[in-house]
């Protein structure tokens, strides 16, 4: 009788489970996760083997009684515990700034099991997400995208996220995004220089103003107009400092009115308290005729030129990288402003990189040192052209420079010849300290020689001599030395360098000292006359 009661109880349990199985079966897995069995079938197994029953639809598929235990096997099982897919946030962008509360917008997501999706929206006061600023736990999905206009009180940095929920409260959260609300304008300030109504021939005058204070200050926008009421803006410049020195284009002869606006990251704007004017009486007409550098294309003369001290040719191995120094020199009597440099090659596979492609200014007779890195990957051996294009804002002109890269596979130079050439370059640099800015050629040559890259080392040593000679010639101190001279010619070449002057002066001093000593010794040895 008791067994019959147990059987009836078990069948009743199975029936109840089967009813839920035809709709949905909710439960918790052994790891604590939410589990939902699919429509129409289920499997119920005990963990201790006491009862194992498999059901499908509204009937038991198979039951075996063995030692008072029911046993069965699995035919089909649908095991679903998936949260909705994570949503894609559209706006505001991460780390964005606003001076108002924007709409928060995201793309709708989907649920793997086709459950209805709703959204939870949260704004926090800190990145640890412990201090809630605003929440909405039941946002109904709208077509394509869903958005909300929350209430944000005050200014500051806020953190927000969205969760997608299904009807069984499975959720998927987005990462936290950061938004800054800033409604405070930069502090008031005045423009100061040049003084109002001054005149000058300078077409790119330096403009200065007081600093505006703002923790999120982004830039100063300078407006230039030929109208006192700024009804027409002739030119706009932008800078991050409280002065304008690098103009995008020089001015022409006219009277100009100017003002400055301080702008922060949230687009709060503060206009300068005053406006000033200045007059450009005429375009600057200073003309300095200088012969272009040997490496400059075209050669000849022109009103302005930019010289780059660089070797005419470099040697590099296949699949290797080479870094060489360049000296950019302004040989004229005026300051060059806004120097933009662009690199290109006759072989697209050669990668060129400068440590700086923009130089704010180079003073008259001044120079700027750069590093050029050349990388040759998967390129056939041969000679390729490397081009440096220079564009100068003020005075407005352009120039171009050519370097040839010789790609090789095998070494042909003798180690002794390479060592001699490096030693000669060292002596040349020692005697001419102005060449020390180019000493990377020598250190690179020594490194290449240590790695048994003899041709590369020889090329770098010759580049060092060639670049030093060009620099000496540029400064007009000494006649150039020939980069291709052989070892015997080094003695002749040294006659033109300071190294030889130092050595010769020392030798002459020694000769003079020896002559004096011999003279007095000779006097002592003469016999006395009776």
C-alpha cells in the first residue's frame, strides 16, 4: 500500500512538472545560475541516483523500476539561461563634455530566447558605482534606439551605464562611461600686445593676452577683422597658450582689429574684455639670396631657402631600420615660422618617420635637430629616392630635399677600412665641435661594425664626414672635405680642419723647444779660447 502511495505521489509530481514543461520550467543550476527548460520537454535527474525520469510533452518517455528506483535516459534537452545581448551605447561619447544635460541614447538589443527586453539606466557620482545620482529601472524599448533625458543636478564628473533585462530578470550591463557637465565660463581677461593702434611691417606679429582661468580650458580662438564691429572675419587662428606666434598665413597691408575668445572643453566661451587694433604698413620685403644646400632639389638661388644637413646617400640592409640625425638650418636674417615637413619615397614599401614634422619657428641663422628613421621591409635591393618636402608659413615659401637609400644584402667593405674611416670621422668631429650634433652617425657606425654590418658602418662613417663638411661649409668657416677621399687623402683633408691646426701648433712648439735646447747645449760644448 505504501509503495502504491509513493508511486501515486511520484506520478503526480511528474504530471505537475510536465505541465510546466509544456510552458516553461524555471530553476537554479548547481552553480546558482538561472535555468529555464524549453517548451514541450524536460528531464529531471537526481544527483544521488534515487530517481531519473525523462519526460516529453505530456507523457513519460521511458521509466524503468530497478531496486525501487526509477531510471531513464535523456533524449532531448534545451538548457537556456542566457541574458540579453549587451547594448551598444551611442551618445554621449565616453569622456565627453557638456554645458547642458544631453539625451542618453543606445541601440536596441536582442534576447536569445526572444523574451521581451526592458532597460535599466544608472548615473553614478564616482567610478566605483556606489553613490547613485540618478536611476530609472524600467525603461520600455522604443523602435531602433532607446533614449532617456535624465535629471543631473549640478556640475561635475559622472559615470553612467545601461543594463538590458529580460522578463526573468537576467541582465547584461555595459561598461561605465564618463561624462563631464561644466556650465562655468572661463574667467574674464584682457588682450595686451601689441598696443592699440600700433604700426609695423611685420605680417605675422606676436599677439599676447592675459590668461583665462578654467579647469577644462581647451583653446583660445583669435579673430582678425578689417571691420571695427567684426562684421566680417578675415582670419581665424587657434592656440592653446596666451599668445599667437605661429600664424596659418601672413597678413597683407591693412588695419586689423582683433579679439580673443577663451573656450573650454564644454564649449563655454568667454570673450576678451577689450578689442585692439594694429596696422601692417607693407608686406615685409627683406630679400636674402642664399645658395641652396647641395641636397636641395633644383639648386640655384631664391629669396628664401631652408637648408637640411643630410647625407646625399645612405646604405641600409634589407629588412633593417636605420636612424640618422638631420640639421634643419635657417641661413637667412629673418625668423622662419610654421615649418611643416612631409616625407615620401619613390618606393612605397620604405617607411620614413621624423621625430618632429612640425617646427614652430627657427630664428635667423638658427638650426633645429631632427631624427630620421628609415625602415626597409620586403623590398628588393637597389637605390631608392627619399624626399623631404618643407612648407614654411612665414615667410611663405617651400623647399624640397632628396636623399638616396642604397639597399644591400651582402657586405663588401673590409673591416680595417671601416675602422679607419670611423676613426677619421672621430678626429674630424673632435677638431670641429660644431659637428657634435651629428655624432649619432659615428655611434651608429660603431654599432653596425660591432654587428659585422661593414657596408652599413662604412656608409654611416662617410655620412658623418659628409654631413660635418657641409655644416662647416654652411657656416663659412672652412672649405669642405671630400667624403669619398681615401685614407691617403685624409692627411691632405686635415689641412682644412681645426684638428690639423691644433696638431701643427703642438708640433711647431715641440720643434721650437728642441731647437732652443740644442742651441744652448751647443754653446756649452764649445772649447774655451786661451
